[in-house]
C-alpha cells in the first residue's frame, strides 16, 4: 500500500522522503529519543527511519511525517509500528524540539488512529509508553486510550515496565 496523506485542522501527515532523514536522524541521535529506545547511532536511526517507511509495503500501515500546514515545517512523526518487535500494532509519535505542548501529537495521533480503524481496518491498536514519559501518557489518555495491564509487552530488556495503553475504536 502507498502511504496516504492525511489532513487535520493544522497538520498534514505525509509519507516520509529521504529529505526527512537528517532531522529524523538528529532527533533519534539526541537524548530526546530516550523514551523510544535512544539515543541511537547512525545504524539505529537509519533502521528506525526505514522501518517507518517500509512498513507500508509489508503491513499497509507505517510512519508519516507531521508537517505544520500553515508553515510547511516538519515538526515530527507519527507511526503505526508492527512486526516482530511489536506484539500488537502500536500507535506512536514524537515531536521535534519547540513543538511540544501545542496539541500537535494528539492531533496527529488521533488522525492516524482514526485512519487505522476506519481505512486499514486494524482490529486493535496500543501505545507502549515508558512510565517516566508523562507527556506521551497524557497524549494516549487524551485520545481515550486506557491502561491494559494484561497486554503483552514488547520484547527486550527494559520493556517489561512499559505501560500499555489500549485505544478504543472511535465512535462512528
């Protein structure tokens, strides 16, 4: 499947391009990526970028870059991850520096979540959140997701403590 372009009131969610990699790679190499397994070296950052892009061909869902529609500035990423590292499809997000606290993560994640249920027909969707990442937990909660203590965790050291938020299907 070709990645869609989605629009919200303020944002455009669009497929990744190679031109997105420098900022994406810089974020992944920075301490700001700590809650998603980083900081990453070049191999890890490139692997994550390719994972976001390649999942579209493998699963029919994947990563989208978040652009601020009015300015055209790329402000982050939202993704539905799947595969051997994800027991269930996972809705995740990150914003570049200076773009937090403005509702962009919630707006972007809501748009991709709604697309995932309505168009991709995913039966389930979770978000894995580091317990120390209160900002991401708040986004999941604003989306209506609830903690699921019985959900399987991602494999790997440190992931057993992650909170798993289960996203309900949006009302029709």
